[in-house]
């Protein structure tokens, strides 16, 4: 701030002139401040999406492993594109599960950011919107996974019952992801206080 600006701020001005100057200053600062605030909100939501993706992937994996009794297709990806040997996907359980977890965490970050960009419809609670949009997101991932990743990239054709469970597990992922993000990102300032996480 220059000396002249400082002196002019000390001299009395009419309230109308002061209000006009304040309004002009706020309008000049508002777009950049609003953009920074929105960007910070999206970044924060993406970080929470990372957390949600981690939790949702664990839930999805716990759902699918006992039913399908096989590793996620990420083990096939590891075998074909990283190991590049004659090994079986079952020979790479840790790599397959870690890769699956990384996919889920990345998708969670994307969902968190997208959810924060969505204009809030105040007639529906953020948790409900999270579950609805999380379900849609999970099914979109499932469609992409079954049509591109499995068929095109890995040349895997699932039986009808396996395909139904593949879609069901992604629906479970989406519901868990949306519930986590909705309860912690949109419209909830302090989830620990709002939901009583720290209550004893």
C-alpha cells in the first residue's frame, strides 16, 4: 500500500463514496478469491475422495473375493503387461491387489473432485446425493471395465453370472464411495462434530 493510499484511507470520505470504493474493490477481488476458494474446495474434496476410494476398494474387494474366489482383473493386467511371462495371474496376488487398490483410490479422487464441482441441490442431503451419484459412478466404472479393460485390453470374456457379480461389486464400490464423500465433503463443515465420530 502506498503512502498516498494510506493517507487517503485516513481522511474522511462520504459513506456513499466509501461504499462504492469498497464494492469496486470487492468486485475486483471476488473472481480470483472465488476461483481460489472453489479450487481449494475441489482439491480438498479430491483428497477426501482418495480416502473414500481406499475404503470403498477395501469394501468392494471384501465383497467380491469370497464370492468369485479369484483375484481382481488387475492381476491379469499385471501378468500380461508387467510380468510378461507365462505365469498365472494367481502367481501375483499382492501385485494384483495393490494395483486394484491404486485403481480404486484414483477413481475415488476423481469422484471427489467431480462431486465438489456439482452444484448442490439443497432439497436433497449430501449423503443421499453421494450415494446416488456414487452408484452411477460405480456402474460407469463397471461398464468401462467390462467393455474396455476386460474385453479389449485383457481379452477376458466373463460368463453371465461372473459379469453380474462384477457389476454388483462395482455398485458396492460406488455406494461406499458416494456415502463417504457425501458425508465428508459437500455441505458438512465438520464431520466429526456433525456425525459424532469422536463421541464416547
